[in-house]
């Protein structure tokens, strides 16, 4: 009996593994995609690692803004490492993934995605204080507060994700064991369940509101105040300088949230099958790859630090 094609009619213990289909629909491109994603992974590790390194050693990059940027770059390394190594294995014909491995990947993926949303909101708040209340900035954004904000961003989603993963993997999967994705995403897995998934979907909605929409609204609010304050500055030079300190962060927000909104909030029946996989590549791979480029090329302090490092 073919294990991959037989529907499952028992409880969870009868299903030992899933099959991640990934990009199996283009078998002639498997090794080409493997090389492309492998090079992309190396670029992400090196570029984000460089941001972490240079903000650590350069005395000019010791402000809260660069402390948050270093944490964000480290987060991007962790975030992409949840999906890309598994994708590379998938392209090398190892498409089977155990339930434990699938649950672990899903847990860390959504935990880190939530952390990214919160950290982007923290970075927006940092820019808000720096531009709108510059005299109070050293007092408000002291080192202790910065550490608390970063630690809170990393750990606040843990209990929610544990509950979500427990609910999802307590379901019975009886339709198939094939996941039409390159990682263990929630929606493709819920489609395989033969039980009512309304509780899991409700918890997913609550988590989305808390860790995606709420930070996004804080970012919108912060930048509304920032733009209002900048427009009141007397000279064009001072306005341009103020905009330059937050433009790179704003570009990262647009890239991350824009791709995520297109993927998860569009109508489910209005797009061809497989579109989710392509769009998911944007926020799981392309965003972590472009973030260091955006943050460094649009930041004079980082460019100066790079020149000093190369001239040594």
C-alpha cells in the first residue's frame, strides 16, 4: 500500500510524517533552485552577520537604533534558518518530514515572525522618540529599556505559539499527508484535517491581531507622528536629515508587511494553486536578503563604519 497516497482515517498516532511537495511540480529545475537558494542562504547569513558584527565593534554604532538593528539582523538569520535548510533538503529529494519536525518548524517560524513584527514596532517607537522627543531620548531609550523591549519581543509570543501548535497537532489528519508547500505552514496543514478546525483558526486570528496587526498599528501611529513632526521643521535640510534616519526602517516595514498581507489576507479562491509558495518566498527569503542592503546602503553611519573596517 502506498503510504503517500492513502487517506488516513485514524487518530494522530497513525500519521507519522508529512510530505512537503515544495517545488515538485518543476522537477527539471530542482538542482537549479537548490543552487539559487543555497547561494541566497549564504548571502543572508553573511550580510546579516556583518550587520551584527559591525554594530558590535564600531564605537559610532552604539546607539539604541543600532542595538535594535543588530538584534533584527540576528533575528533574520534565525528566521530564514527555520525554512531554507529544510527547503534545500526538499530540493535534494528528502521531502518527508516527521510530525515532530513539522511542529517544531511551525513553532519557530511563527514565533520568529511574531518577534519580527514586534521588533519592527519597537524600532518605529525608537525613531518616534528620537525625532519627536529628542531631548528626552537618552532618558527614555536607556540601555535597560532597550534590553527589556528586545527581550519582550523575543519571548512574549512563546505561550501563544505553544498553545497554537498543540491545538493544530492534536487534530486528526485523514485526508492526505501531502503538504503543498515548502515549509509547514498553518493553512495547508489545516486543510488535511478531518476534524473541526474552528478553534485553531480562532486562535490563529487572535495571534494575528496581537502580534501582527497591533504592532502594525503602532508603526502607523509612530510614523504619523514622525511625519507630522518632520513637516514642521523649518528647513529642507533638517527635514531630509530626519527622514533619512527612518527611511530604511520604513522600507523594511513595507517589504515585510506588504508581502505578508498579499499572501495571507487576499481571497483564498481567487488565485491558482501554488501561488502561496511563490509569495511566501518574498517574506521568508527575499526580505531577509534585502534588509541588510536597505539598512546599510541608506545609512551613512554604517557606510562609514564599513570604510573604516576596510581601511584597517
